C-alpha cells in the first residue's frame, strides 16, 4: 500500500518518467456484451491517482482502453483519504461511477454494501492471477476486482557500507539484530522502518508477524509477541531511531538516501528515487525470518479495478471491457515496468523478473504474498488499528510487547 495515498499502505505510487511508453491494447480480455440495445458513448471512472506521474499514465491507459471499447472516458481523481467516504455516499445516492478503482484492503468493505458487481457476470478471466491477488479482490467467494499490478515490501541494504563493515545481508532475526548493531555508529542507524500509528505502520510489521506464524484474527499470541519484541529490541538498543514511531515510508527512504540508515524496510516504488543517486549501490533481499527455514510472507499492496452496480447493464458491459483491458497481458507488463510494480499474472511476473532484476526479490515475494483482508475481510481495518496501537505502546515502553498486544486485542 504508501503514505502518499490513502492511509498508507503501500500502494505503488509511480515515480518514473513516462515519456514514450505505449499503452498496448491487444489481448484485452473478454467482457460480456449487454443485452440492451442502448448505445453507450461515454463511461465514468473514479480513482485516487491524483498525483503525477501516475495521474497521467493511468489516464492514458484508461483513454486507450476506452477507445478499444468504443467509449470516451470521463475521469474523476480524488484524494486517497476521501475516496471511501465518497464511494459510500455515491452508493447510497445511486450515483456510483461506471468503473471504480479501490485500494485492495477496501474492496471487501465496499462489496459488502452490494455496490459492486461480480466480474464473473461479465466473463472477465481470472486465470493465472497470483493467489494473493485473487484473494485481495474476492468477497464471499466472488471476485469483484482485479489489480493489473501489485507490490510488497522487502529489505534494502547499502552494498558499500555493508561490505566495508564486513556484514552480509541478514536472513534471520538474529542476523538482522547483529548487523543492525554493527552498522549503527554516530548518526548512522543500522536499520530504518516505519512504525507510525496508521495502517502503514501495521503494513510494515506484517512480514515479521506473518513469517513467524502470527495471525491477525488474534494478535495476543506468542508468535506475534516475538515479532513485536524484535521491533522493540531494535529501537531500544538504538539500532533503529525512535523517530520510526512517526516516520512514513517516504521518511524511511530519505534516511536511507542520506546515509543515515544502512538498511531499510520499503517497497519498489522507492527505486526511481534511489536510482537518481548514482553513488548509491543497493541490494534487496527478503525481510528476515525468525529461524532459517521459515517462509518469508509479505503483505500484498496494489489497487483493484471494479464494476459498480449502477443499474445500467449496457454501461456496465462497457465498464467491464475497460477493466478487462487494463488487466491484459500487455498492459500489465507496461504498467509494471513504468511504475516499478509486479504483474499480477504469475507467468508474466516470471518473465518480468528476468527482464527487471532489481525487482526480482519483490516478484518472488508476491508469489506467497497475502492479502490483508484474506482472513478478516471487511473487519480488517479494525484489527489493523489494534496492531499499530500495540506497536506504539510497546515501542514507547508503556507496556511489554505481550502486554501491549493483549491490551490491544481486548479493545
């Protein structure tokens, strides 16, 4: 999901130049035609890509897919933080757009209101999509949204500083703590992560919680307490700045760029900024697990495109054509390349990793990445709040990790 957008998940905000990138339209998928004889010349679209360069790139993709479907796109972009309230208002007043983009953790909440149409109604193929991607777009066993590309988080490290210090990229928690301690000196911290009191703080904690067997249904467990103890130890011993309690993922990136953090937890949307600093040589590995042999599990970020229940079958059919087009093989690859994200289809992701080695770790993680709403559905936001509340309580020393989790779970 990312801090520049709604709450903070780490949505992959594009930060690369878009000049000369074609939007490809072949193989756009199949959508059922409306039985209505109504002629549709324009459909409306709403999304939260209101910052450049995503605003223009997504706009170009929508326009091209609209042309393929024979319609003009009337697009509205809104601030990420206000999208859901606007969607709920429009749902009650029956003024929803024909095509709606949602951050994937929000889909279940909106689908639960009956505002979205199952994509199976339009024969849109879901074949070859990674399991986590389908889970993120599913509510009560029906797929309501598909993401053309997705993202997740991993561990970035400064190659030069680690080599100079004789440190190899860590793969276990003990190795991470040892490396972070050794790499901390003066105003240089060994590691930077975001532990702020938003969904973004929860998002960055999920890899250590999930990889250790923690479960969002009940955070008052030994496995989650062990994960929170790791976060707490790193801050307590000075390997991570206490400012992490307020940092966004963009702040974490700035610390890494400035050489004030030699490792960081972050996502692929930061790569363009890192690449602008020619002197910075960095690598990316999976976020360490507690014990060797555990599977690294990361959260799935990205936005899904949906077809709202507008009551107009002809317009819904055209909207479905646009959603199918956005998820075509060609458009998935084009979007992934320019936005530093990962194609959602497994066969495309493998090809993409070979051609984009800097994103290979993220591509590997997406194979087992989990949707945040996979187990809790529309109840996820409440539990995500409990998680970041516990993180804040433990990292500020107000309670032990286990007590912080117990208190938060009981709220």
